[in-house]
């Protein structure tokens, strides 16, 4: 039979507890609470320190002591992300500009989304300072306290060259000078491009690199918009017009889109829209037969002249744009064609294509109507018939 073990002193926890002195017993009771409170205090201190660091780095004003004016223009239709980028003032090289108004773009967007004012932020020109908080800036944007920007609507027509467009933009009050616009059209610096745009290397030797890609249309910009903004609007519109069907059609024809645009620019300058597809057929037929295109429009482009009758010397001028002296297409487009001319380059008139038309000439300058022929003899007869009208037109233009 098992014997009961004796109860030794100290085996009972209560005995151990009561064996302690009164201060020791008190500390034993209070120690868990003290550890908890100390831990809580440490967490709170760390949280406060972290909160202040976050606030200083992300939320608070950039410089509470800087009340100098910072003028910011918010364009119509700008998203909260676009506005955040504008207020953050990040430069192309990743550095921050002197007009930085917020510490963090993400915090700005979170605040806008949290307060539900994203759709209420208005365009205009605002005067802020670097001592303003995000709520203060957002309140101004939501209240629409900025001056609404003036907009300018302008129209550029089919067949204009880059130089024509530059002159027109100055005349319409969009630009104050032609120089920088034309320089950017040649260098393509700061201009949005994609796979259809020629590269800088491919543009070597061209009179203007972007000739042909400045789509003629009616546009609207803010007053004082940069040349980059204006050019990008036109090149972006160009790419919006060039559909995948156009690209596939060009491939089927064995042509690049740059060649199509070059051909379209010649068609645009040679004819009125009613004859576009017929002129296209003539050029395609001549290309197939390895004939010189002999386009007067290319000579006009070289000489920057509108004359209709050229001398033998002018027709033999040395230039990669001269389609009398050189076979094939010129080096690049000779104007900026519209959609109808581009479609004509891709879809020439089937009847004139099949029937082998190789020539055309102007009937009388005022109407712009053309006459087409299949043989050189027919063409020469047409030229002889209408030549006097061309000469009269040239004399009138010179007076």
C-alpha cells in the first residue's frame, strides 16, 4: 500500500509568497502591470516619434518659413495624379524643383481620395506658398480659387508644310515666333514618338524631320502653351488617325508607313481631293515601271515656290527631293497630308491603276482640275493645250 509523502515546507506556492517580505510581495503583484505600462509607454513614444517623422517627411508643409508665391497652372481635365506631379515639381532628371509644394505625391492622392474631393479639383492658375499644408492646398483647388486659363483654338489645313504651319501659328496668336517651333520640328527634341515615327538617324538630310507627321486639324491649347505641347498634339493626332488597317495595308503593298506618308504628301499637293485616288494610281503605276515620278510638287518644295512652269535648270536641281532627277519617292514628305490623301496613297483608283494611266497635268489653275493620259503623246498634247493658262497664273502670282 502506497504511503503518503510528507508535506515539506516550501512546496506550497502560497507558503513561498508569504515567506517574502511585504515590499517583495507588493512588487511581485505590481510587476506585470509595471512591465505592461512601461512597454505601452515605449510603444507610444516610438509611435509619436514615428508619427512626427512621417508627418515631417510626408505631410507637413515643405517649408513653414517660406511664404514666397509659387504660381501653379492646373490644366483642364487634370487628374489628382497629374496635379500631385505638378505640386511635387519633380524634374526630368529626378531632382526636385524650387516650386515643390508637397512632400509626397502618394500622401496627397490618399488625402484627396479620403476626403472625396478628387472630382472637385478645378483647373486654373493658383498662387500657393511652400508653407501651406496639403488640406489648405486641396481646399483652394476644390474651391476653384485659381484664375481660369485662356484657351486658343487654331486650325492648320491639309497640305501645309512645317514652315507654313509655323507662320500660321504666329498669325493665329498661338506662338510669338516661328523659330523654336521649326527647330523642334527638325531636331524632334522633346517630341513624343512611337514605332511609326522616323528616328533621328532616318531623318538625316530631310528638310524637316517631322514633315508629314504634323497632322492638320483644329486644335485647342492654353494660351502660352509651349512649342512641345503644340507639336505633340499634332503628332499624337497623327497616330490616332493611322489605324492598324492602314499599317497592314501598307505591309501588303510592300511599303513602310513613312513611304505611304511621303506619297500622300505628294498627292495632297498635286490634286484636289476628287482626284486624289487617280493621282495615286498614276504614281503607283510609275513606281511599278521604275519610271521617275516627275512630280512638280517636289520641285515647288525644293524651291519654296508656287510656280507652275519650271526651267530645265530648275527641273535638274540636285536634291534628294527632286523626282525628275531621281527615281522613286523623294527623301521624305513634302507637306503634311490629311486623312483623305493618306487613304488615297493606300487605296489608288482601281480603274486608273488597271488601265495603266501614267500621266496627268493641270487643266486650269483656278479649279485645280486634272486631265489624265496613258501615253506620253497624249500627255504632251494636254500640256501644250493648257500651258498658256499656267503661264498666266505664274505671271499673276508674281505681280
